[in-house]
């Protein structure tokens, strides 16, 4: 059953604010190959420390041009705007361009675990190697879509 983000996200935020962990199945393909939308589950935990580059975060973010949306993307950069202000820069692992921006206060939760439908835990990689492969990611994603997905998602 698909639940609209306007209903789902506030409920996830409420549970996380109570200190609970929550499991949900995200949709979309922006986190391929690490999270397969509408298939894999993520376990979110409250963010109890400062976000670190490589974390996968659920956040209320802004895109350019100004558009607000909820994203489950990897933190790729932390920018210091002023002594009092920090901006988090997010990007989906499957996105070759485009970034989203938020403040630390806009972070709703941190992905603690990723699980396949069989319950197998997927490695919670910090994505350093994947980010370093940015120049050839489009090629790697094409191979993933046309081989691995066709074999395992039938």
C-alpha cells in the first residue's frame, strides 16, 4: 500500500522524535544501486549525532530552483554558510546531477539499515567509492539496470 509523503513523513518524524526506529519501503530509483525503490526496506533511526558525509538521510530539502520535497539521499557535502549556519548537500546515489539542500534541523532521520525483501541486510556503505566513480556512474548504472535488475527483479 502506497501512502502519500504528506501523511507518511510527519508520522515517521513523530515516531523518530519519540526515540523509536521505523521501517518503511521507499519509492523511486534515485538511490540505486544501494536502495531499490518499492522493493528494499530501510530502517530509520533518530539522528543523535551530527550528520556525516556518507550518511543516508531522510530530510525535508530544497532544490534549485526553489522547490521543497522530502528525500532519502546521501549526504555528499557539508557547507559552512556562516559561523552559525551550516548547509547539508544531498544527492541520490543513482542521480548523476542535481543536488538538494537542507539545514541540520531539516533532517528527519538517519538510515541505520537497508534490507532486501528476503530480510538480508545490505551493506550500509558510506559510498566513498561510489562517489569517486562519478565520471563513470552513468555507465555502471546502465549495466546495473540492464543486467542485475533483469536477473533479480523478475
